[in-house]
């Protein structure tokens, strides 16, 4: 009986299966969507940091169109599970499978499947290290004319540098750069820090605690210098018929130092008095300078005054 009209029966079966598949497809159509999402790291042991060589994965979702079309990108998660992964070194690399999850859909739901592309990623695991580094101040511009920077006061003076052990080991200095715009007056503000390596290049990938440091620094008025002529202060008259023939001052000019406003009107500086009263021969003496208040001499503060005295009418 089964073989009777077998060809017709087989044809009927194929037609019925085709109709069933067509009707089922119309009622429950299939769909495929692909989302690109970041690869996260889950369940990493304390004291370590990990980074996937693949920062993003394409997650291909296949299933009933009604379900697949309702999925949004934020519903899709791709991650590597670091549970139980340990390393006795500062760093290590391991291949890890990329897992996927879709929010609102059970993992046992057979109507939807998700697959990450790629399926495996290389994960670098590194120990987290920290060290304490003193902060150095670097002024990027000169102080205003006539002023210099005072001693900087930092709070705190030392900061913690944290990051991957291989990166933290490169940090040699921590610099606080004072920007140009604050060079016009006293400074009291918080500033960012920069970690530098042995060749004074910035080291990326580290965090500093605190991230900013308070700097207080005053401007100190710098004494200026000015070279002026020495004017001898000669008093008295030689004995008649002698007269003063020549006056020499050694040195003839001196350098003064003081605040700019005090030096502004000074062009000469006088000596203490040198008396030639009743003199008949050479008068020479080391005398002090008469300086304005608040002004000092750079170097010796005494000069030698030599006064040549000869009789009147003496031919030379």
C-alpha cells in the first residue's frame, strides 16, 4: 500500500513541507542584525588592570524578526571573563573568549542567538603599581621686569603616581607648569601636573593623586644695577702760591645696586670730603662714597682720590 502511487505521495509531502515552511516563515520570519560594541573586562582580580587587544567586537544576532528588531545597541554586551585569572608577574598576555549577552532575553532562549566576531581576543594583564614623587615647579615665562619669583610653596609637596607597573616605572619627575598668563602677579591657585620620564618626555597612562596641586608664590622685587661717575668732594685751598693741577679718581665709575625707583635719578655719586687746605704736595687718600639711602655699591665701597698740587706758574 505504501508503494502504491509512491511518486504522488512523495510529491504531496514535498509540497506540504514547502507550504509549512512558507507559512511558518510568514508568521515567524527570521532576521539578522549586527551591532558593534566595546569589549569589556569583567571579574578582574584586585590589584591588576587588563586591556583587550580588540577594543570592539561585532555581535551578530540571529532570531525571530519580531525579537531581533526590538533589540537596541545598549542591550548588547560583549565581555571577557577574568574570573580565576592570576599572574605572578607584573604583566602577562592570555587569549580569552569573548562572551555576549542581550538584556531582556534569556540565555536559554532558542529563538535568538548571538555570536561575537572575533570569538577570541588577546588580553594583556598588568599589576597596578604606585610610587611617591616630589613635585617640581617650572615657570614657563620670566617674571616681570625688575622682579624675580620667590620660593614656591606647594600643597602637597609629594604626589602618588598610579598605573600599570611597566608605565609607573618610567616616571622620574612630576612637574607643575606655571602658565604664562599668571606671570603678572603673585600666584595662589591649583595647577595640573605632568609626569616625565628620564628624557623629560611626558608619560601617558598614569594617574596622580591629587590630580592638582596648590601653588603659592610671591614676586620679589629685584635690585637693579646702574653704573655712575664718581665725583670727588674736594674742600679747602692749597697754600699760596700752590694750586690744584689735576684730580684723579680710581676707579672713576662704580656700579650701584638698588630698587629701580631709587636708582632712577642717580647719575653721579660723591665721595667723602678730601681736604687740600694748606697742601703743598700730592694729596692721596682712600675715601668712602656717599650713597643714597637704600643703594649699595657692587664691589668695593671706597675709591682712591689723588690730587696733584704744584706752584702757580710752574712750567711742565
